[in-house]
């Protein structure tokens, strides 16, 4: 039987293989790949916000394929109804009964493409699924299969015909990342026709849902010291009292920071978490939860990092 250390080393090697395989599809974006995997292995949902054509959908597809999980893509539009996500009941004339036809949400990885094109009513159809892992429809509750991840995309610069995500919806996403333009070398490969589709077609699963569940269980067992918990608490208190922010972070945001930091630590070879792990993921966990105290606009990531460096690390 493998010792816990050997098992962790094996999983860490597996994680590095997944990063390498995804990076052959999404070129030059290893840091974003690591953040996305950190989010999903923590059991969280991921929001990818960036320009069209950057690779948001491709990243979602290859993540699901590498993890060996069932994948569904749902293109959000302004005329979409909650039933288009959850499913519908259809009357069978032969039996005289209604039968529930499951919607695309009954999967393991749901890509909610351009989520902010749907109305708030339709967006809210995801809330229960993202928070509780279940769907309530016509008086009956149906449990979603685990693991269940929502990867949503939105375009921050195209506001015509869109509905901004309310704070309650944004808070359901553990992390929000941007992909950004490719670097010069990666873009040259793309322009030469070495596109993502062929690499995606040739991608093989590195694990299955049982492996993903096992990693999630291990991450929940990562040791958090009193000093680390004090550090998280200091960050929460700082956001609630600082004039930089309109509204401070909630206790749920503190839990999100802890989950993401534990996931980052374990996937990078440790069964204990350090303040440095939290610093690695902090801007992507809190960036969509905070706005400035003056005009309530979003705070740039670099400015966020500068603000949080003022918080002393407990010893």
C-alpha cells in the first residue's frame, strides 16, 4: 500500500501531466491552466471573462476532456428560459403521465457560454445547482452527479444585449480568471495553422471522476494552521474597514479563499497550506467580490495586490 506521501507525489505528477497536456491545446497560458485546475479540484465553479476568440471555450472543453468528465455546452441567449437549463416535463398521451426530460445541467462539467446574455431569471436557474448540487423543479428535488462544475464565460467589453451578473450569482463562482492575448511565440504557432482543434481532438483523459473525487477529498484534509486562519481573518477584517472597498468580504468569501489556497498547496505537493498559497490565488478569488469604495468600480488586479501587501502575515 502506498504511503500518504507517495500517493500525494503520484497525484502531483498526475497534475503536472494534466497541466502539460492542456498547455498543448491552450498555448502559452500555463498559469491560467493551473488556476483553473486549482478552482475545479477545490470543488468550485469558474468564471472566465475575456475577449472573444481568446480561447475561453477551448479551455473549458480541454479541462473536461483531460479530467475524463461528461461535458455539456449551453449557449446562453436573451430568449433562453430556465427550462432550457433544468429540463421540462412532457405529457405522454399513451400513459397519461408527465415525464421529466433532463436539461443540460445534468452533467459533470457545464459550459455556460456567454452567461451574461441570459436574463437574470434564467441566470438564477443555476444558483441552486451551483450552491447545493441539486435542482428543484415542479416540487421535486433532483441531485446532480458529483463532481459537478460550472465553467461560465462572458465578454467584459460587449455590453449591448447583456445582463450583468448580480452579486449573488458572482459569489457562487470560486474564482474568476482572464486568459489574455497569447504571447508572440504562441501566436505564431496559431497563425501557422497549429490550432487548438487538432490538439483537442488528440487529447486523452488523464483521470476519471473517481480520481477527481479522490483529489477533492485529499484537498479537504489539507492542514490549516491557526496562523493561516488568522491571516484569512485579517484579510476579511481589512476589507470591511478599509476605505478602498465599498463592501467588505463575507465569511463565505473567507471560506472560498481557504479552499482555493488548500487546493493550490496540495496540487503543488504539500498537505499543509501557507500564506504564500493564499497570495497566489487571492486576486482571482476576491477580484469579482470587491469594488472600490468611491465609485463602486472594479479594482484592477495589480492595485488589489498592492493593497493586500499591506496586511501583515501572522507568525
